C-alpha cells in the first residue's frame, strides 16, 4: 500500500530526490553536551510498506528516504560569528509565536548565537523601500509570546524582489534565515537560496512549514492544524444546539481548507454531531435527486435538524463567476458558505418547507488563537530541528514529520504538490461512517 498522502507508481517513487543541500563541509565540533547526535547516515524511509522497498532494491533502484532531523557532531557555522533572522509570512496560524520563541531560545541558550533579528511583516521587511527595521530578539523579549495568538513580527503575502532580499541579508551579515510559512513562503525561500548561491553568500535558509490546512506535501502534519481542529469543536456544538433548538434547524459551518479538506474532516470526527461534511476532494451536486439539497430535505424529514460542515474550497464548480488571485498567487475561491446558505434558504422556500438556518464562519477566530498544548510542543520540536539544520550548514530544506519522526525535506520536494485527502482512504471512509451522510443521497 502506498503512503496515504501521495499515490504514485514505483518508478516515480524511485526518482524522488530527497538529497539535502549544504553550504559546505561542517568542520567545527559541537559544544552540545548530554545530547544524542544524529548520524548523517540515519534516514527515515519514505515508504512504510517494506514490500515496496524490497521491490525497489530488487530492481536496483534507490529506496527513497528522508534525512533524519537532529543535532550534529560537526557544525558549519561558528555561533560567535553568526547572525540569524526570523521571518513569518502568509496568513495567521496558531503557533507562530511558539516557533519564534523556540527558535530564539534554541539559538541563544543551546548554541550561543546572540545576534537574532525578527524581520517585520514577512519578506516586505527585507525590502529597503518599506523602511521596516529588524527587531532585535532575545529570550527576555520572547519569554511570554507563546500565550498570544498571531505573530509578534507581523506577516504579509505577496512576492518580493529576491535580489533585494538577498542584498539586504548580505548588508545585515545574516548567515541563517528561518522562514516560517506555507508553500508560497518556502518557494520564496528556495529562490533566496538560488540567488544567495549565485552571489557566493553562505546563508543557511531553513523553512518551518506553516499551513493550517495541513496540506504541505511529504509531511504528516503541520503546526496549527491540531489547534484548528480543537477550536472547531465548540463551534460544531453551538451549531448543533442552534439546529436542535427549532423545527427544521440547520447549522451551517464554513471551515478553512482551500484545496484540502483535512480540517473539515478531522473536525467532523472529533465532534461527531456533523451530518454532512463537504470537502474539495469530493465533488457533490447541489440540485436533483442526488443533490445536497434533496439529501438535506430527507435528513430534516427524518430528524428535524442537521449540521453541515463545508471546507472553503469545496463545491467551487457550483459557483459561477471569475476567480481572482491573492498577492501570493493563490486562487481566491468564491465563498461557498454564503452560497450554500442562500441556496438552502431559496430551495426550502420554493418548496414551502419551513427551515431555520444559522450560519457560522469562525475562520479568522480559529487562525488567530494561541496554540494548544500539543501543538505548542510540536512547534518547539520543529524550531529546535530547524536550528540544528542551520548550524550544520544545511540549506533549502524544511523540517518535516513523517511516520512519527522529524525529517529534513528539500524545499522543492515539499512544494511540488499539495497534500489532499484520498476519497478512497481510511480518513474519508471514517468520515462517511461517522456522518452517515450517504444514506440521504439517492445513489448511495
């Protein structure tokens, strides 16, 4: 069985490039004490299925594996001469401040790097024309920031001049840059690596993957996702209470999930009051005997209430109109939540059926809250492994998590495609069993 998040043939798997870029040979002895160093030969297998790995070996092909994350015995950068910068980009996400704090504390206390700068408002802070001065960071400044949502550095979207960014890094004598963001941010980080290499600058660019939708490839989860699922729970309960509080009540909840429905799916499982879960990976019809509206009518006739969760990227084929893009180049989807709200009301009015619909969109509330306990711990581990990679002279990688192990994933590999729910996989099958939504569709 192929890994759950990407399906491809054996030949394609063997051609995946997991090699990690380095600035040069690390020659400095690490001063870390009482730690377990990770050998450069320690790898985390990409395929959990041994039969696939054995077949690859039998065919003389490379068995794909990630480089294991962790502290190295030999370092490339001298802490006494190092200057690190941290930047947060894209939308807000629970855990941003946790990552910033852990980066600062690991650099300062573990490795002795005491020149650390926070770049304001994303990559814009590295463009001189914005006149945004770097913020000097130390453990005292970041001591309690994890209790707040958002990011103390600010964030922004949109591409900036890579040449100007690298010139700024050169002027500031930055030799370690930590980029906290999603696929657009990390593509920008890769461009910085390429430009720095052209200029002969020895800068370690290490990404910490931030996507609340949990849709970055070659990693099992990203920070903020667990908090988002947890925070959606009370909203589902409120929607259920509103729906049950009146005859033919409907609670409609729009959750994040531009291209992948992981938050909607996991939220439906974590608080099993949901009757319909709609995600981008599984198309649905609106009208007709097999449409959502008819299925909802059957549900209300049987139970007199219903709770619907819809991911923001679901059902886009149902909405007419041009689509624009945001500053990062992402397609801005039409608002499926508002669309469904209006269509449900229209359908039941035209059929002379009483319905009371309450609409919930907690997206901005969820993404701006502090991380919960488990997410906060995950942020800490990601940040620590990012610093280990930078100090060892690695570059053009993001810190990942695969089969329970922390890994280093080349940025081009991590940003090659979006991770999506497999409609035939265990996760979606579990959602269908829990919501029992197929019983209301005629073709079920």
